[in-house]
């Protein structure tokens, strides 16, 4: 009897060790990972991003949403408190707004999550709008989902 109880405890202990050794912490996983390329310098919240290739990760879809960027000049963090969950298209993309010779990230859409992250873009005073080089325009930069 003592031998079979000892055998059961040993099997249970080895199974428990195997499960614990193979477990991955859920908190370490990101909600989204992606890549994009900027052809010009862009301001994204408080970060100034030079032209180049970027990798990014979204920690979670909760507010505040935190994006971690890695690019030509190292890393940066970008936060947003405004999100909207609605389907908008098939491709993930950055919407960049041009005005006054400067480019700003206005929105990041993540198709896999149907999630829009919106960022504040400084508005131009009325007298500067009249003197600006052309009207406000936007462009979209495609975002590729990174493989996990």
C-alpha cells in the first residue's frame, strides 16, 4: 500500500513539474505585433520618427493602449486614451495627416482586432491655414502583422 501511494505521489509530482516547466506566462504576450515603413519624418504623439523601417507591439487593447516602437533611432513608447472598435477594412494601416509641412499620425487601424487607435493632431490656427502650403491631406501607410 505504501509503495503504490509513493508511486502515485511521484507520478503526480513529475506531471506537475512538467506542466509548470512548459507553461508560458500570458502577461508576456502582446495583443498585436506589426511592421511598417515611413518614407518621411512623422510625429506620433510626442515621438518624432525619422524615415525608415519600424517594428511595433501593442501590449493590450485596454485603455490606455501602449504601443512600443523600434526603429532607426532606437525605441519609443506611444500612448492613446481613445480607441474605437469597429470594422473599417481589410488592411491594417497608419493614417498620416499632412499640414504645414509636417506629418502627424492621426490613427492606427489594426484589422486583426478591428481596433482604431486615435491620436491628437495639432490643429492649425486659421491665419496659418490660409498661408499653409496647400490643404490638409492624408496618406495611409500599410502595416504588416508580424509573425509570432
